[in-house]
């Protein structure tokens, strides 16, 4: 037992002496005023991959031998030592600077490649900020443009594709996050931007569908005055989507939003008319009727078709009701003109909707208007 303890202690002592000796030796190199000796040791540490020891010496030497022919190689070795120590921010700066200072150097190609690689090494996962990914793409492209015949070009293109995929994933994640948090306008814009930036995007079908879905959600939350225009935007989205993906797995859901949008255009125009000035309402009701006639034959769901028909009937009655309001508020000079118009829209309503639930109310309005004429007579 004592023998084993003695051997262990001896080994530890030898290691301690060796470490102490190395430490003293390195300190001696640092304190030396002999540039050639310091350079020799710096290169020795570098070749032995003891970069953490080489770096401080290179930093000092670069300031001491400016203009010396050896400065070029020292600068490259220093930049590479920072790279090997995973100090990628520092390495990227100095590799780029090296190429600027020594554009014709035999190390220039490798320096420019490692400049790009330094940013690639800093590129995070797709859920994080992608500034270094974008810089890496630019740096690889810079390398390709500078050395188009390099054997590294194919590798650079592969790395660019990987990083663009990461940016693509980030762009989609942003759009999905906007959608999940109810920011539908921003979601649609983000998805559209993703398609512009990444025309070969792998999830193009889903992204186009999410634009349509986001636009529908955005339209439902819009103020009454904006709804019909925004539902029309969705109809454009739908047509573009089905033209591009006629057999899409999202087609059934997309068609549902298309159907609802046509219905909501009619409904929102009626709602918009109800808050407009009396003089402007009839035009808005007529717009709703026009859109009913435009979309009625294309409704797929019988339930939706029936609801739309009720809106059509309601719009026709509301024209009668609004015309009565205009008669009541008309100055004497316009009274007869408005009464004539009232009788015309009333008769049209009765002829087209003889069994309407609004018939009794329409008849009361008719009697009110025409009894007032009789009384005056």
C-alpha cells in the first residue's frame, strides 16, 4: 500500500514539475525581447495546435514586425488560431481583413473561405435570430464570386443551401407565430414575403393556403366598412390557390373559406348600409343584391345558398324601408318624387316576394305613405 502511494506521489510530482517547467518556459517566451525567438516559439505552439499559447504571441508580434515579409504568414496563422479556438467573431474579422491587406497572398483563398465558415459556425438553430446565417450566405457568395474556379465552390453552394433552408424555416415560423397569436394581417404578409424570398420553398402549398386562411380570419375581424373588400381579396387568393394546386389536400377547407367569403360580402354590404346615411343606403343594398346575383349559382352548400337567399330578400325589403324614411324626411319640393320612388320599390318587392315575412311590415309602410297623400288631398 505504501509502495503504491509512493509511486502515485512520484508521478504527481513529475507532472507538477513538468507543468511548472512549461509554465516557466512560456512565461520566459512572453517576456523575451528577442523577436526571432518569440516568433519561432509562436509558430512552434501553432504547429503543435497549442493555439491558446500562440495567439498572445502572434498579437504582440503583429505590432512589432509591420512591413516585415513574415507579417503576412503571421497574420494568417493568428487568424486561423482564433478560428481553431472557436473565437469565430474575431476570426471572421481578421480573415476578411487579411484578404483586404493581402489580396494576392497564397493564403487569401483559404482566408476568404474561412471568413465565410466563421459565420457559418455562428449560425444558430432556425428558431433564433439569423443575422449570422445571412452574413454567412453573403460571405460564401463573396467567396464564389472571387474564386469561381475554386474546388471549394461546390461546398460553398451546399452550405448556402443549408443556410437558406434555415432562413426559410425561420420565415415560416414567424408567419405561424403571427397566426397563432391572432395577428392575421401580419401572418398573411409574412407568408407572402416568405414566398417572394424563397421561390423554391418546400412548403409552398401550405404557405399559400395559410395566406388564404389568414386573409379570411383578418376579414372576419375587420370593421364593417372594410369587410367586403377584404373578402374579395380572399376570393382572389382562392382562385390563385386552386389554379396552382387543383388537387390540394387543403382544397376542401379552402373552398369553405371561399364559400363563406362570398356570403359575407353580401352580408357585410347590408351591414355597412345600415350604418350609412339614409341617402346612401339604397346604393349599398343594391350592391349586395348585385353580388347575390353574381354568387348565387356558385354556392355549393344548400345551407349557405338558403341563408344568402334570405339576405337577398332582406336587402330588397330594406330598400323599401329606407325609401319610407326618405319620404318622411323629404322637403315638400322632393316629397312627390320620393313617394313615386317608394311606390316603385314597394311594388317590386311585393311582386317578387309575395310570401315574404316582411310583407306585412311593407304593407304598413305603404299605407302610411299613401294615407298621408290622401289626407293632404
